[in-house]
C-alpha cells in the first residue's frame, strides 16, 4: 500500500494560483483548499467581510470551535 503524498503549495499572482487550484481540484485523488488561513485571519484580526459568518461556520472545526 502506498502512502498518500501531501503537497502544500503557495502561488502568486492570483490567476496562477486559481489555475493550480482548479487543476489539482479536478483530480479524483486530490483535495484543493483555497485560502486555508483566511478564516484564522478573520477570527484573530476581526476583519470585516461580507461572508464572514459563512466562512467562520464552514471552518469552525479547523478553528477549534466544534
């Protein structure tokens, strides 16, 4: 049995990072997560964002709020 490979990738500018995310996200053996630290930033810094509550709810487990 082969071990899964974890790839952490950061990219810029935004058009390249979006293309990479969709490329990997379309593979059945991959998971792509856009802006993995954004919910943490919203929680810690209290930034105002129109979808703040939805983002915080979606990421509650990662933020230790479950």
